[in-house]
């Protein structure tokens, strides 16, 4: 049985990004930059926020969960503008096998700039090196290959397609799974 060392959501830094805990004051940026945009949430499993009040409620829930050492949810903050442009977090984990599943999204203004890959790379290193996960996995709708490209750029290997295994804002979908093992990082 795997033994993970849960340490909670810690601030991570990269060249361009600060990955940090969300704050109540982030509601406006989150709503405007991604959560209220149906183009961003098209392939996601949670509905587009129809008001900033929904976003504020989600943030309030996450902030309460930061007290738990096995809760990981980061705001992706561009250092040059100082506001959140997306989010990345652990959406599921199984401590018995040392497995964590990650999900992310970023505002379309920042698509295709390597920001999501930079954030994912930092989170993967943190989860594998500091938390001690043996496996980190992620999936995406087969109609959203850009998300898979982000995963592969960060060293996650494509493992296969689960046909009609997911549901998101487009309905039932085929899910493409990618993963990286701790031993892949050696």
C-alpha cells in the first residue's frame, strides 16, 4: 500500500506563474476570466457559472476545504498581471494506490501560451516529489485534443480512450486518459 504525505495546497512558483490558494476576492477574476465563459467550460464537468454569486459560493467552499491536508486547489496567477487566469487542482485521489487525478482550466485569452503546461508541470512535480503520489492521471473529452497536448507536453503518457465513459457540458463523451508515474520522473 502506498503512503502519501498530504501537505495541502502550498504556494508553487514558476518563471511566469504563482500557483496559490484562492481568496474570497478572486471571485470577480474567476467569473470573468473562465468560470462564466461557456467557451472555457464547454468540455468541463461543471456548469458555466451564471453569476458571480455562484463563483463566490464555489470559492467559499474551496477556502473551507483548505483546512484539509488532502485538498489541493490552486489559482493560476500570472505574475505580470497579478490576477487568477485559471485553476488547477486534484479532483480525486486514492491513497491506497497512491493515485491522484488532476483537472484544470484557463481563460481563453491565455490559451496556447504554455501557461497551462507550466502550471501542470509544477503541480505534477509537487504531487510526485513532495506529496509522494505514485501516479497522477488526467482525462479529457476526445473532442478537446488541446487538453491532451498539455498533458503530453508535461510527460504524461496517453493510456487509452474509455468510450462513452464521461459526461460534460456537451453531453456523453469518450474520455482520453493520460498518466505519469513517479518512476517516469527519475
